[in-house]
C-alpha cells in the first residue's frame, strides 16, 4: 500500500513493526476474522482476544526488556504476505485521536518513511490512502488510538475532501 514510499526489501530487513516491547505493545495490529484465522491455521498456538469488530493478539504481560514477536513473523518476514492486517499494510501511518479529531500521523520509528518530507507524505496520503484509512476507521473504530507523541501528525480528517 505504501510501496511508493518504502521498498519491500527495506521492510523485510527491518521488522521493527512486528516486534514489540512494553512501550509499544499497544501498536500490535488489529486483525479481521479472516486474517486472524489465517494466522491460527499457520500458528495454532497464536492467541487472540476480541476487540470491537476485530481481534488483537493476546500478548500477556511484558516486563523489563522482554520483547513480543507477532506470531505471523517468520524468518523470511510476515507469513501473511499481501494479506497482512490493514494496520500493517499502512504502517508507519496510524490513525489517532488528537484534540477531539481523527488524524493520520507517521511514526518516527520508521526512519525510512519519517525522514521523507512531510509535504511529500501528505501529498501521498491525499492521493487516496487517507480516504481508505478513514473508511477503515469507520468500520473498525477500535483501530484508532489516542495520540502518542512518537508520531508526527500529517493530516486532519477535515483536510480530506469527502
Ligand atoms: S501481521 Fe505480519 S506485518 Fe503485521 S505485525 Fe504481524 S508479522 Fe508484522
């Protein structure tokens, strides 16, 4: 979805968005039922919990320096390929609540995207992805997180033509 901004090979080498520590465990993706079942067929001991219209990984308690790896992450990358959750397909973009509005923000953890000019990222979002993201958030409101200050806000919802 964001191949124009980020090469597949860059993602494959990084995997930062698939491994979580206690600070960013809130970033684990939301799965729809089909995607959750794909993971469960490949990794039967993967545990999920219902969250609104979707499902989240049952991460348990992470303490200290412990890391939690998404069960869909294999040696060669995500086993879901192009069927990965929407959250993963758009990362490092996220939809968040900021000051009572929905916004699209970009994570500073993904240096490859975050270092690109924010004007360029805004223009890219306005080409169509922003509408898709807000439509997704309408369907899965639980995918919208409170603003986290590791993110830079790129677009407010009212900047997108309906
Ligand atoms: S579903 Fe795939 S891309 Fe998403 S966090 Fe898990 S391994 Fe990474």
